[in-house]
C-alpha cells in the first residue's frame, strides 16, 4: 500500500484485505508454503 501511496495514489482510494490464513495458496507447514502465502493481490477500481 505504501508503495502505491508513494507513487501518488491517494491512500483513501486504497483498501487492504489479508487472505493469507483464510485462502492460502499452499496449505503446507514449510517455509516454502508460508512464502507462497505471503502475497499481495491488487484490484484497481475507478
């Protein structure tokens, strides 16, 4: 989020939602699995 704000996008137009635990890409218990679940998805809306 801070990256986008630093590029000039208004913070009030951004919303952050975390899905790491609720919607994991990898349900494993390894560091590799956890790394896959530390991710960000962006949806741009007008």
